[in-house]
């Protein structure tokens, strides 16, 4: 049996917990703040939908001025293509015949599909499948200091670009990177060196895609980039507050939870464990910030319970049955834990959206 679905007009504090709730005004403010910045610096903006996985929110981002969307997996992109989105960049190396078949079908459906590659193996696999069919646009992924995927040098990027250009069924789209936070100088150096080398070979580099929410408001420091990608900014979370990207008042997502036990004066137990808060620490020593009780510490979580240390609270402490709100450490993971997101304004439910791309990690 599915849990009760909230309805517009319901009071948030009357809802069954645990449940993420999204503040409409903070959400809209986050979208506007970032889009205004990008527009002021003449940067195209491509929101990463992995944070919310909801087509209606991507539509809000595009309506505000975003030029396209960023997905991480084919199945995510399929959901957003079903919702009418045409300009989709998938920032993941795609390998294997079963994935290539789905990717080709998606490429036939929409006008602006783009993918990335960081190896000859990935390019050859794509070329073998797409030869003789509608061309697929491929960007070279560059490691500019993030230490994850990506070619390691501008020279490597040029070699891979040539492989894409010479492959039947593929079209070279440009460069893409996911750098370390505040790595703008390294990105600019890598991009400019690669662009210059490609230009000598007569190869245009139309897209130079930079990314990351932590470096969002430094995007203008990479003048060679044509676009920026970010996801977490739409909700924001505790890690973004710590990074100085936003304040707690900009955190649109809270996890509504209930105190279900007070075994001792210094301990409370909540009904929101790892299935609601995630186990991601992201460098924190605890599992979220309790709004209204900043001295409380969520010291541990199991699947269904959170243990809260109340010993540092002076004065009133949360009691059994009380509903509290938690700012999660990492909001993106929370989106993949729930079937729905409940939106509210001033504590009254405004709408409920299905998390349409939940669980689509293929």
C-alpha cells in the first residue's frame, strides 16, 4: 500500500513523515538568482536535472532562461524527452550495445542530443553503432583537476577530437569538464590550449561546457566557456551553505520528520533514517541540520531511525510527537529516495510532483 499522497491546501505539519518538502519561494528565488547571474555574464546555462529529476522543475528552469538540460544517464534523458525537452547533454561515458541501441533511438526522437567521451574505446563504440544513421554529437570530456573522468592533457583532447571528426555517424561538438571547486584557472588554461590547437587543424569547437554548483558564481572567470552546468543550486543543501554558495534561508528542501522516542533526556529518535536523509556525510560528522534546534546533533542513522544528541541544547528540547525539519547534507541523493516531492508556500501545500526519473541510473 502506498503512503497517503498530500494534496494542495493541506497543512505541511499535518503530513505523514518522513517526507521532503520544498519551499516554492526559495525554489523560485534560487532559479532566478542563478539565471540572472548567467545572463549578466552572457553564459548559456544548462541545469543538471539529477538534483530534482522532475520535468516540471526543468520547465521552470528553461522558462527562466536556461538553454537546455544536463542528464547523467540515458534513462533520465528518455523521461525528459518524453516531456518535450530537445536540447539534452548526457555527461557520462556510454558503452555497450544495449545502451547504444537506446541512445540511437533517443537521438532519432530529439533534435539536440549530445554525449561525452574521454577515450578512443568509447568513441569507437559510438562510431560503430551510429555509422550510417543520424549523426550523434560528441563532446570530449577533459579532466581539468576534478580527478574523475576526462582526458588528461590538451594534446589528448585534440587526438580524441580528431577521432570524432573522422568517424562516420559522429559529429564533434566541443569540450566538457567537471572541475574541482574553484578550479577556474585550470579550466581556462586547458580549454584555451585545446581550442587553439584545434583551430590550427581547422576544427571548430562550438561548445565549451564548464560545470559545478560550488563554482557557480565564479563561472565568469572561465571566459572561454560557452556554457555552465549546475544542479544542486535549485534546492541547495547544507554542503552548499558550508561552501558559501548560499545561506540556510536559500535551502528550499527540508526533510519533515517526527520525534518518535525520547529514551533519555539527552537523546531523541526520529523516523527519518538513511532511507530519508541519505548516509552521505560530505565531510560533515553528522547527518543534517535540525531547523530550530541548531545545537542538536544527528549522530547516527540506521535505515529507519535517526539518533539525535540533545545534550548541547539549553532550554526547550523536542518532545515525542513533535515534527521537525532537517536541512540535508546532500539534497540530490534525497530526490532519488522518494516517489514524490511536496511543494508548499508558508506551510500550505501548493502541489505534488512525481519524481519521474527516480531510480533511473542506467
